[in-house]
C-alpha cells in the first residue's frame, strides 16, 4: 500500500516567496495554494499539481469551510502579507487595520481552523516574518509593527501548543526580490542583486520542514550577504 503524501498549505502562493515555497514543497508534499489572483495561482498549480484555493484571507467563513473540506494537514506556511511605506504621522486607522488584518489576524484565524489537523499530524506552522522585526527601516512603522505582532503570535502559539508537539517557526527574510519590495523602492534605486532571492527563502522553509522530529527551529533569519543598512 502506498503512503499518502503529507499536505502543505501555503498562503500568498500566487507569487514571490509563497510561489517559490509551494514549488519547493511540492517535491515531497501535496500542496494547497491559497491566494486571490486566479491566473497566477493557475500558473503555480501547473508547476506543482497543487490544489487552488482562490479566496480572500479576511473571509473567515470561507476559510472555515475550506479547512473543513480536508482531512490532513502537516505543514502550513503563512506567506501572504501586505506592506506600505507609512510613518506614524502619515498612517490613518484604516492603514493599521488593513496591515494587521492580513499580516496578523488572517494567519491567526487560519491557524485556529487548522489546529485540529496540525495537532493530529504533530505538524509544523511557519510564519514568514521580516527582517524588519530586528532591523526596522525608517518610514515603515505600520508594516514593522505588524511583523513584530506576528512574531509575538508565533512565540505564544509555540508555548501553548507544546502539549500537542506542534512545531512553530518564524522565518524572517531580509529585503527579498519580490513584487512587494519593488513597490516600496523607486525603480532607479532598485538593485535585485542586493536582495535575497525568493528561492532562497523557500530553501530556508525546506530546512525547517525537514528538521529532525526531535527538534524545532524556532527562529530563522535569512539575511542578504551584504547588510543593506550599512551600505
């Protein structure tokens, strides 16, 4: 009898880090691709033979229904995020609400729905954090605050789920060559060779997923070879 492949769910799977993480995990896992852009999700599905969940992560009812439709989950990777360059003196309540809804509340809610399956599998929860958690940049107050909150969520979840042997990790990339970063940096100042590649983040996630069963890697920082704040 063949053994069923483990299942991995990746949010933000329509591009950037999420797509590369899904492609890498598909070598060993059945992957569920979560995102909003149907065309991009289809392209990743073609590479991974993944199942597409086209949805808005803030839609709690749809998240609950989708999670109820599966019977196994071994890995969940929260890669979806939004980022805008906003100082405290420029950000309005709607900006704070939007960032925390996607970057903090959505992963917390999805994890809540996923916990029964993850506990049964003694699975792994991976939050894609940010180098902003330890190396914040000027003008990024809202995004940085949301990623600090996400780190706190991960740290408490790890403690709370210890009786269930759940592994909880924050993978925190520095500036990574993605569409999101291109939206934050003027084109004339954007130098892809200075940034972490999405495929490198995917390899860090793979390292976490493949860790021996007796350990969990709680915090993985993925920094560029040259620290940009010193250049």
